[in-house]
C-alpha cells in the first residue's frame, strides 16, 4: 500500500511553509504512485510547475500519467511552465460529488482549495472536473512595490466602457482563462438543479429592463433595438445547433426603448420559446417546437422548469443554464466548453472586455450598440427588421457607455438610490452596484412611472442572492414594485431555488431565488403540482391533498389514497341495478336520465310523448264539437263529442240569438 500527498502537503513542499491543516501531511490510498517536483529553496524564484493530481476510479488496473502541453507567450516575461504529474488511485468515484477529499473535508469539482502567494511564487489548488486535485504554481509578475504582499480577497465585476484598449495586461496570460495581477475569483456557487459540475469560472451574461446588457466579460451597455437578435452562438460549432436569441419590442409610446418579449433557446432538434404573454401578474408561455408544454419538461437532454419567478432551461450535457422572468434573462455557460468560442450580443467570453463589441464578420469595433445591431436574425413576424446594418436611434438622455449616467433634475430616481443605500451594503463588495444603478436611473428618466426601475433592483438583488446575500428590497419601494402570489403561497425574497417536495430527498443547498413558496408548515407536493400540503399523502386530479388510507369520490369513481405505487386508485362507482320497466301504455317510451338523488348513477323510466299516441280523435256531427282532456295517470288524451249551443237546419248550424229563447222546428210539418 502506497501513500498519496494531500494538496496541503504539496504546497508545504514547494513553498517551504506548513499550511493550515492536520499535523500529518499524508493519507493512505490504494494502488497509487506519487512523484513530485524537488523542494525549492525558500524565497528563491523557480520555474513554475503546474502539478496535476489525477484520481483514477477503481477498476483501472494501471494509472497513467499525462503531461499537459504548455507554451510561452510573447506578451509576458514569465518563464514557460514545466509540468509534472502526480498520479494516484483513490477510492472516490467521479459519480460522487463533492468528490475531492482534503484533511477530512470534501470539495466539489471546480471548487478552489488554495489561492495565494509565497515570496515571488503564486499558488493555486482546486478540485478538477474529473475529481482530481489540480495544483498550479508560477512566478508572480513583478510590481512597483518593493515588499510583496498578499492581496485582500475582494471579488469585483468589470464595469469597463465599451471602448477597447490595446494595453498589455500584466498577470497570468497563460492561465485559462487569463488572469490579471492580484486577481482573485470565486468558485461557482451551487445552482438550481445542478446538472453537472461547473468549470471555474463560468461565462455569465445578463440583460434586464429596456434593455441593459452585461456581457460574458462584464462589459455593460444599453441597446434599444426592436428586432430578434443573437445573444450567443458558438464561433466554431462544437454542439449541434446551439444558440440563444432574444425577441425585443418597443415597449413605450414613443418607441424610444425596448423590452424583451421572448427568449429562444435552440439545442439540437429542439427550440424552446419562453414568451411573455402577461406582465402583471407575470405569465410566461413555454413552447417547444411551437407546441405548448407543461412544466417540468424533460426530453432529449433538455429540461425546462420553474425556479421562483424564473423559468429555467437546463442543458445538463453542456452545463448550460438559461433563465427568463419576463423582465430579464441570464445565460450561464461553462468556460471549459465556451471560453474563447462565443459570439453575439453577449460578447466573447475571453476574460477581457476589449473584444466584446464584435461584428458577425469577427471585426472588433469600439461601440457595442452599433455591434448589437448587426446580430439581427431572420424573424418572419418582423418584416421591418433588415439584415443589413442599421442603428436604432438612442434617447436624448443616453450617455456614452462607461460614463456615469446623470440624473436630470426632473427625474425621480429615489427607487434607484436603494441600490447604493445601506440596504444593499453587504452585497456591494461582492457585486459592484454602479452599472445597475446607472441602468435604473436611465429607466427612471426615459420611461418614468413605468415601474421599469424595478427590473434593475430585481436583477441586482438576484445577483446578491446568488452570492448568498439575501436582500428583502420590495418592502422598501413603498409599493412601487409589487408582486402578487396565489392565495395558497407566500412571497419570499429568498427561497430555495429548487423547492423541496414530498418526493425529494433532504434538501440540498440549491441557492436562493425570489418567488412564491409554500407557507411555513407546508411543503410542495410534487413538481408540476401547484399544491402545498401539510402532510405527504396523495394529490389527485382535483388538486386536493389526501391522507394515506383516505377514501373519497371523484369523477363518479370510488377512490382511495394508498402509500406506494400510483398513490390514488379509483374504481367506477357501483350503482344499483333495477329491472327495466315495460312501457305498454299508448304514447309511452323508455328514457334513461341522471338520478337526481345520486348524480353518479342513472335511472330508466317510462315517459309520455303525445306525439306517439296511436288513438285518433273522432269526427263529430253537426251541432257537436270535439273535446279533449288529460286524465291523471293516462298518457294520451281522452276524446268525446259534446253538443254545441247552435241550431242545426239542414246541413247548417245557426247561432242562437241572445234573448229569443229556443226556436224549435219539427221537420215534416207544413212542408218543413
């Protein structure tokens, strides 16, 4: 049995210092060999040596070593890294994550374990996607400061203007993606329904309001086109038919600003459309290949589900998460698959903003608004949108990208001040607020009293929640940004991205999202069932929760809620059977109808229809008339001839005049 160094021990060997952790720097593993670089002299710079500790799952007879190919670059004076490999065979498997173990703690793929400097050397250790330890060290670039120091971890997002620069950047250009001097970055937080481990970092693009964009590399700009555009496609396609598109429309009376209407996601043979059909309250229609579908939807490697207020398209094979809530969208793609290989309004995902304003031809220009115009796609419903170059007119209040958006005196931006207020203080260090504040002020000035400012607040709060900071901001808007939840649900500023259900296991940390959730003391019954239950039994098609063993009637069936199996088992309602009556009376016939005493059963009886009577009425003599009467218990009428108050002479009837009494004539006398 051989022994395998922990990353903490490797760091100690290379730096000559003991990092935090247990006294023992070794742990017992099976079937493994370990080789490592020589220990350097403390304080002396040495050739950077990326070290990969790969973990081989059981069943592989012979672990192998691999040597990553590295090349030097002309943009830095850093020496070419000379990689060496440590290969061990450990007991963990690639199917279990977190799967990398260190000092008794398990880390998820992509998670950073160590990121610091010692002397002139930079060190970085993380858990790789194949559940192996990856160790990197390189000569830190020299700085004007004579005393080396460890930077304070303060993650920031780029707010660079859209004007590209050609200044050479110091740092780690050979790193993937390249990193700046003293740059720090955080591991990707667990997302809703994590489909696969995310690479570090991810390509993240978002758009909100009317609309404002932040590219994959953090460049902020606003754009008011009202056509359908490419948000992201691959430069060199590695995935069959992948792309994300946005359908914008002019949403104000002056046609100066636009809003998102439909987010379109294409993957292989499927096209998903998330279409806003109603804003207040929000209603989004989900279609796949132009057919409406119910959620959650899962087919051909693609999933669509709800997470809080958002509708999420999840492609596990790609590690792609695309979300839409009617006011905003976000696209998160793993860098390992899409780094340096994206194009569209979301930019290039190269970790530099200088090439984000790119045209379909590949040419980089200085204005992202002009570049955004060129990403029009054919949309038969929008004949006014040409394929040729055009630029949408900008509102007069718009300022150049990258500069501060002024607040005109007649603009009420009190809502926007919340972003910079103490309400969001805890988040300011994690997500710089300036671009969301600028977008909010822009919306407040251009489309006042529209509630569009709420989109900036909502987007910023969502990013804060993604970083683990919950901000209950709507209560501070004085009713300007209301939300309405169904009567059986309650609003929460931060609820679980994947709401627990009766069928789910113990809830994992799935992140925080805003939305309508089941009240305390209840739980969502199951995905696709908008029912909150106090106990987990059965929920039938009537959406009424039932306890195990409970019997009930539904749809004229006798049902019972059983634990296990299909849950609810129903059988047709049993009705009493009576002999059919014989309808012998003239004019009667058999009829079956709902039993008024038991609407689930029917009764058969004899009914009367005078039109079916066979008896014909008699022909009455002169001076008589036909009389018809209905006798109780008889279907057909009873006919008779009764005298009329007339005189009959010959073949004629004469009316008797009032007051003359009766005129009697005897036939045969005197010629009569």
